[in-house]
């Protein structure tokens, strides 16, 4: 993460926020949005647009160097985005890093109600279908908590991460 001066530092959170796929909670109103297919969901169509939209806020840990690094990871097939579109325009999304059977969510944004949540639900389904075992949400917040994420001790996270990294899974 970049600090307020633009220096990039490594951060660890203990406890760590994760989402167990079976714990995903989809509120009724979000379920209606998903069933109505209000937004079109795509994968890796505009990674650059997603990360730049995630950085486009008053306070952000995503600076130019981080954007460039994640774009390189995307070109290497390790970073991916899930995007929501309405009338052809990008209106929500998330991005993260996929290694083995683990997906580390980095950031999300929304320009229209529930767009990032639709992407999150889509992400969980995709990871489940492809045999992933860990969705790392990193730092817990009320938004993630409402969707079912919970905190686990770092030691449990590191054990699960080690196992997930040993798996051969493909995000695409």
C-alpha cells in the first residue's frame, strides 16, 4: 500500500478477513438485482479501468506505481478484474491477485448501486466453480461483513494460504 506521501509499504492484517464460499450472504435486494441481470458482468475486459476507478477517491493507497505493478501482474496472468457494465459503461468492479487456489481481493469500486456487490457475488461463484479454496478479503469492513466475510487469526490464514498456494487452479 502507498502511504499519504506515496511511499509503498508492506502491510499485514491480524486478524485477516476471509470469505468462506458457503457463508456468502446475498441480501434480498441484491438477489433481485442479480436475477434481473441489471448489470452485465465481464472478466478481465478492462483491468486498467477497474484499478484506476478503485484509485479514484480522495484517500487511496493505490498510487501510480501500484497501478503499474498490478497492470504488469495482469499481463502476466496473475491479476484479474470482475467488471459490471450498464449501457456499455463500466459502473463497478473489483480486482485481485490469483495464485494457486487463492484469490487475494485488493479493491473494489461502484458508480451505481450494488454494482461492486454483483461483481463480488460473481467472483465467489467463479472461484467456487474452479476449485479455489481461499478468498482473502484482507481487512474486514462492514460492507464485507454484510456479505459474509469474517476474520480469522493470522496463523490460521497463513496455514490456509500455504495449502491454497499448493493447488493448481486457473482463474480464466
